[in-house]
């Protein structure tokens, strides 16, 4: 009850001060979707600009892109999201509420006589868990048919992966290097969280950092430490932060290892930022899937890009790159310099922050 009162006060204050409003409020609101008011939009803009300056302008080894929200549906099939981006769903046949099967409020075993609904309190009315895909589906074009299905992207990372070679060639970067993006993502959450914490429409600030095979664990540890230090450097109380390592049964389908930076909210410890070692899962899957669809291998370029990384094998099944996916990164700047017209050059940084604090990032609230 005390936590609920605190959250009610926070929501009320945020509305009165012009930070956050309930979306479509005059029609009763839309569940877990929020609008940012005059002060809220400025706060978001400041955070995004600070993140972009530290991640892109203050580094020579990270490039920025802005990929489209709508992508070819085969992208999500290749990435595993169509088949694997799911949550276990449980329904209450009595009150019609829906829950994640791992909701701590559930008592007993869903689908069994002892399964108890946390809302209406009845027993034996919970369905057995079934898998529910979290991607929003829509149709492109005037006809609603299977061939016209597209998805609202559930993450910004895939736009980075499918543009990997485009960025590598146009920017003249060399591995290790990163690609950063800020943009909207959408997830059809079964049970959204508190206030703006876990929403169905949110903004991600994400960077994928590409490294040579065999160097992924070293980079992963470096960025993991740097990301925690950055949050401390921007003024967050250290005692309010902690790492949560993902157990094998918690890992996403693409991850070799993962850590969450958790923050102690009024409603408990929850994810604040994620650092994942995605290996070469995504780039490898896209190479195989695109070649199967008849894409010209030279035009596709992934196998040529692999050769440029390792100087080794170039067959479609060759796995010669490791990829570390981060919500953000930090570290020393690359010594490389590029020549370009002055109008194209990045703004000079006026920051005096230490190298470990130069990567400013706050995760998209979800």
C-alpha cells in the first residue's frame, strides 16, 4: 500500500508539473502509453542529446544511423523474433484478466485446481500458460493479407545489423567500432509495469559494438564496468545501483552473456540498462537468410565484411566475427582520424569528463 501511495504521488506530480500525461486521457486513456508534456519533452531531449554527444560526437570509433521503424518481415524471421520473442501468457476465465506466467502474484500452478487469480481470488480458473508474441503486427498496402504483414520493430538493434556493411564502407571504420541509434520501439507487453517503467511504446538509445573474434569477453567486461561507472558519474547514488547477471534460463535467444544494471525504484529493483554479448548471432543469421533469398553475395557483402575482420574464411557458414550488443558503451577514444569537409565534421566537444564518463546513456523507459 505504501508503494502504491508513493507511485500515485509521483504520477500526480509529473502531470501537474507538465512532465508526463496519460495518452488519450480525454477518452479514458490507453494502457501503458504516455505523452510527454512541455517539461517532459525537454528532459527527454536533453538526455538524448547528452547521450548522442558522448556516444557519437566525442568518439571516433562510433557512427550514428537512423533506421526505419518498418522493416522487411524477413528481418524479424532471421533474427528469431517471430519464433522466439514470446512471453508465457495466463488468462483468468473468471475476471478476464491476463498475466505473465511468472507473475509473482500468481499462487499455485496455472492450469491446475490450485491456481489462484491475484485479482478476483478464484481458484481453478487460470488457463495453462501459452506463448504470446510481443511484436505488434500490421499490414503494408491496401490489402490485409499474409503477404502484406509487417511489424513495428521491438528493438532498434536489427536496423543496425542490416546496415552494418553500409556503415562500415561509407564511414571507412575498422573493427572494433560501434553503431549507435536512438529511436522508437514497440512491445505488446502482457502486463506493463509501473508508470513509465515498462511501456508498450518507448524510446531506445542503443549502441552495438563490433569486435574481432576472441576479443568479445574482454570488451564485454570493459564496457560492463564502464557503464556502471557512468551512472555513478552522472550523480546516481551508488547504493541504488547493482548488477544482475542473467542465469542461463534468463538469457535472450541471441545472448552469450548478459548483465542488467538495476535501480532500486519505489517498487523494487528493476532493470535500468542492459549490456549483452550477442556474439555473431545476428550478423550470421542475416547472412544466411539473405543469401537463401537470392541476394547477390558480393552486393550483400557480409562474407566480404567477415573476411575484412578476420582475414580468414569467407564461406556462408563461417562464423568469424563476435558482436557485443550494448544499450551504451564507454571507454577510450580511437586514435584514428578521418578527413572530411569541415561542414560534415562533428561538433567539437566541450566536455571535461573523464574517458569513463564520456558515454552518456540512459535506457529508454519501458
